[in-house]
């Protein structure tokens, strides 16, 4: 069995967790101050005014606006006729009742939170653009006249923004902070309301947000896909793009009738209108924005059903269905294994896997729609290109494929991690984040492989049965969690003093080295501290 199949199993391991728990957020430090801020400020008419938004328009902005008009045609999106230009300058004194008060904040304010998104997208695989409409059910918790959410590289129509029947008096974009501040004339009423707006964007080639993937194989075959990890849902639609702001999602895709449209949930309805079809998906369970997923293109699939009745499909390029059968087999076996391991059935009725050309991640565990770099998903007998599994599920691999030489594979995959963790520039697993741009920098083997090894060590210390009965994944189903919560829960369920023990591994960079020497009839243990900044602990 090829070594590369291990990553596929781990991605499916994370998928099994995602239906009951969202990934933990990082330990966040103080806000990151910027000396200058690039501000995109769009004045909005007063509540009683029906006039269009005005402002100075550069030639480039005017050309962009014309492109947006073309994109919106057919979806009846109302777009602004003018777009104000970006202005860079020193920050003025911050007023407490102005949008400026939300600048340079690491986290969104919690005076309002979303509970449900209704999203309608119309991607254009010829012009590489998309248009969309979002309606968000928002609960206002404390008095405020502002709504603050994340937006990056989207053109939002200020004239389309409404909360209940209220029209904003100002809409301000802070580019560096990746937020949009919507200001109203008076304080918003406490309770529930719907925030609506229209937006347009570009299918980028950076494999983040909503992006294009182009294959050249005799002819051009276009596809569009999403990748929102870690904080890139904001590049696709305006949202509260933090893991703690969980919500349900109802997605509709309007695409050419010959294309396949996929999302997290099964299709609830499909209506063909001439050359266009409108595909509506079922409402999702509660989840974080980074787990939302969409893929549009021309595919075929192979499928099978797990022993628990979950339909598993592998979508592949037309004519390559044979190469998807190995991933399908591993996927079905993995879901069955994890259902038994966690004692919690996979909650969805389907799990789709799909390969994407030039994907920047080996795999992304979107709920119900797992995306892979294409050569890491497909497999044939001549040239093995199966996916490499994340290193976190060694025990699962041992159970399914005991013939593999796990020890040698473990050594091969962790040597590079040990080297990385020994350099001065290494970081701890629990690391402070001062700006969202820093998050991607710590998506490395320290978190994946070292983190997996620590979890494996914890299971070995507690024993598999006690490790499994912590019920952590079910207790925190409706909220984000942290390493500290995991430590507390395991300690409470097992009676073992785990907090101090685990903290030495998660809050410190590096690792302890123990020298064992024979001394007479006994042994001598010695632990040097090579770097005085790494306060290693002996256990």
C-alpha cells in the first residue's frame, strides 16, 4: 500500500470531527497597530434620500464598475454607478462614535452576531468573475449603531445594504484591517434582523477565497473552487469571518447547465432555465465560515456507501474515474472507522472529495466537500499519486493497514519537523497572533506533525479508551474551543493532572533531549538545555 495514502486518511479524520466541532482558534495577542491605513470610504445617502452614491472616480475604477455591470447582468444585481478612490494618509484622532474606533482591532466586536447566511452566487468561468447576494440573520446583542464584518477584494454595492428596513448613513472599508463598517443614523434595535447586500468579485489565481483553476489537456477546461482556510471566506462574501461566529448556510449556485455544481450539502433542487441552471443546496449544520465550500466545473465521479449509509463520492476529470477508486475505498473505510472510534456518526448524508489543479494545500477538510491537490487524490498502478495523509491519525492507519511499516514512515515524516523545531526561529504550538496575515505563517509541520505527535503521546499516556471518552467533540459542538479547554476536559474525565503536563509541550518551542548512560548497574539520565530561552521540563 503506498505511503502517500496516509494524508487522505487524516483529512478524513478531521472531516469526521468537523461535523461536531470547529477547529480551535489561536491564542490572540494585543491588536497590531499600523502607522498608516488605506481607507476606502463610501458616503451613503441619508435614510430619506434615493439619490445615487457620489464620489470621485478614477479611470481604473470606472472601468471596473463597467465590468461589474456586465457581471451583474442576468442576476439583477444593482451596482453602484460610481466608486470612490482609495486615499492613503495618516490616521486622525479616533472618535468613539465613528467607524475609526474599529481600526487596528484583531477581532471583530461581539455586539452583533450572525446565525444564518443565505447566499446566491453566479460565477462566470469565461470572464473569471462572480456576483452574489447575501442575506444574513443577525442578532444585535448590545446597543450599537454599527455593524462590522469582514470584506476583502470585493465590490459591495452600498445602495443595496439594508438591515431590516434601515438604510445605512455611512459605509467604510478599512483595507488593512479587512473590515467593512456599516453605520446607521440611530442605534439598532436589540434582537434579530436580516442584513442584505449585493457584491461582485474576481475569480483569482491565488487558490484562496473564490478562485479559478484552469487545466490544459488538449483543450481548456475551466473550474472554479473555494478555499477559505484560514480566514479567506471574506474574499468571497461579506461575513463574520472568525471561527467563533458559527452559523448555518443556505447556498444557491447559478451556473451554465453543462457544469456540475458542488457545495457542502446535498442538492435540494435543480432548475434548468435555457442555458442556465439554478442549483440550490440543503441548509448546513452550524459551522464556521472557513468550512464553507463550492466547486463548479465538468466532472465525473465514482461512489460507494459506508456501512452507516453515508454516500461517498470522488469527483475527477472526465475519463479518469479508475484513478479515483483507491481514494474512494480509503474514504469509505475511514468514515466507518471514525464513526466507531468517536462513537458519533458522521452527521451528513454525503461526503464528496475532489481534486483541484494547482491547489496550494494537500487537502482541506471542508464539511461534506473535501478538496485536494489533484495529484494527491488520484492513484493508478503505474504511477502512485495518492494523497499523503496528515500525520495525526497514526492509530487509524495502524488499524486499517497493519502491514505498513509505521515506524519507518513515522521517522521519515518527522525528521524534517524535528529539524524545524530546533532552529531559533521556531514557534510553539500555542502562539500569539497579532494580525490575520500572521495566521498562515504558522500553518506548518510544527502544528501538524508535532501537534499530532503530542496528541498521540496523550492517547498513549491515558490509554485509547480513556482518551476516547473525553467527549470533547460533542460538548463543544456549538462553539470554538482551545487547547486549554481540551486539557481541562481530559483532566476532568480521567482524573489525571494533564494541564501542567501538556502546557510544557504546547506553550514552549523546541523539544527535550534526554541522554541515557549506563552507570554501574543503573542508568543516568541527563537533559541539557541548549537554548536558555527554551525552558524544558522533565516529566
